[in-house]
């Protein structure tokens, strides 16, 4: 008997042992209740990992994600916000505070009559619903993809105009500009539907008290001022550069 | 810790402080306090895709004695406020509170008679996470900022807070 065993090559013995062991493991994993239970984590170990590695590799959000707000500027640095407070009216949570003020000949912050002297968004209240974005007539207010703005005090979550304003685009200049500078630039801010400063076409600049007549005098027929080559119906046309993080809504 | 008040003057505890903070910050055990829709996002944060277990905090404790972070997720009604305070009081020191979502932070869009206008009327809050509801990444960001804050805390600050 021993001689018979000794004549079998050792390779064959080990091969048979391995086959038997594999068969036993296979039987255990497929035929027994316990083994079938164990096979689940074994199979899961071979699957691709589902977990997002968040702080190291944040996944990109959807293009129309509603993140933190941003106040946009025209290519020359003028603010798009005209202080109309429509965003504050639209806000269901009363999170937006706008205080408008008149542009003057010496200090012009936005095209048109008014600008936002103070602009605050209270992120203690804001539900990031985007109704303010829809209400904004000049696309001054848009939403970025930024969402990491937790803070340890409520005070830090009230964002002021300085924090919300976009950076000055290249070649632009931080307002206030003088009215003369804006006129000499000759940009067409509202897509040919209205003229930049109220007095561009010989209208006399007056205070906001006389606004209706001034506004009526400021409207020119479409197309008259489209010499700078922008499309007449795109309000964002003067904004120029497209920021990647706003999904092209700069 | 009470240690610093018993020591004579001139003994600095910076390294002890650092060690204590190091041992406290990386494994916060949250007490479940899901009150509304934010709780859904909180559960998602604990789930496999965002996996809070990576930060050593997968055990949501239903018993406040074993928890040291209360995530107030959702709007706090006036009726819930005493319960919330009791849970907070039952948690053992050191403890922290994270206000998740705008409703917990300030009442959010529900500015009415039924809701507490900010959970910090009831308990001291250490971190406010905005959003309605905050996505899981926002909550993780808040938690990581809270951990950062805990690791910077001095004994004097801790004593003042307790």
C-alpha cells in the first residue's frame, strides 16, 4: 500500500488535494445556508466601489445646480444689478435685502438709473429655490455651483454685496465709473432695447423723481445702437466671458 | 476637562490640549434627531454612497448618553423644542450641536407661529449648515468644518461652553 502511494507522483497528490478543497469550498458556498450567506460579502468585495470620495474628489454637480448666488458684471466692470428688488419680492423665505440708490453723473455703478447700494442674501433663510434668478430682469443674479459654505455663526451666513459680486472681468474696472467714461465706451447694455445712461441721446439727466419721463426719452428703436456687433435680444451678450462654474450663465 | 483649573499657574497644557482634541474630533457619534426632510439627506449621508463611516461616525445613537454630536435635521416646532432640549441635556459632555438646513438654523421659509425660529434659541449650536435640504456633501462639509473647529478648541473655550 505504501509502495503504491509512493509510486504516485507528488504533483498529482497536491493537484487532487487542491481540486478536492476547491470543490468543498464551492459546495460550502453554494449548497449550505451559512456559506450562501458568506458568499454575499465575497461577491460584493469584487464589485466597483460606490462611495464618493467627497472631500478629496468631489463629484461635479448637475449643470443647473442651485448653489450659492453670484452678482454678475458687464465686461467693463459695471454691475448688472439695477436695484429693482424683484428678487427680494420673489423670495419665498424673505432672505434677500436690496437697497437701491440713484446712479449719478460722477458715480455710475450700473447702466440705467439705479443700482444696488446694498445687497444681502441671508443664507440662514435662503432655500436655494432659484425664484430670485427667474425674477431677475437683467440676469444680474445667477447661481454658482458652490455649496460648501457652512459656518459656525449665523452672522457669517449673511452674505453682503462684496461677497456676492463676481470678480471684475479682464479689461474691466471696478465701479464707480463716471458717466462720461460709460458714454465714451458706447457699449450696448440692454440688447438695443434701451440705452445705457439715460442722457446718452441728449436727454437731460434728472433724479429718479422724474423717472417716467426720463425713461420714455431713453428708449430708442431696436437696432439703432447695435453697432458694437452684439445680438439684439441676448441680455447677457455684453457680459462677454463665460464662467465654467456658472454653466454658461455668466 | 477641569484639569486646567486645578493646576498651579505656569503650567502650559498645549500638548495635552492637542491630544485631547485629537482624540475627540475624529470620531463623533451623532444622536439621531431627524425632524423633517433634512433627515432623509442625513440618512443618505450615512448610506453607502456618501458613507459617514469614513469619518468614524457611522453609528447614529438612538440613546443620547452615547452620542456626542446632535445633528438637528429639520424644522423644530414649539412642541418639539422641550424634547430637543431634554435630549441635549441627557447627552454627556463634551457635546456639540450641528444645525442642518435653514429650518433648524433660522426657521427658513417657515416664519410662523408653530416653529422655533432657529434651534439656537433652545441649544447652543456649533455649526450651521445652510441649504434646503443640504445635499450630503454639504452636511459632510459642515461636519468636517466642525471637526476642524473642535481640533482648534482650547480648554478655556471648552470650559466656557460646557
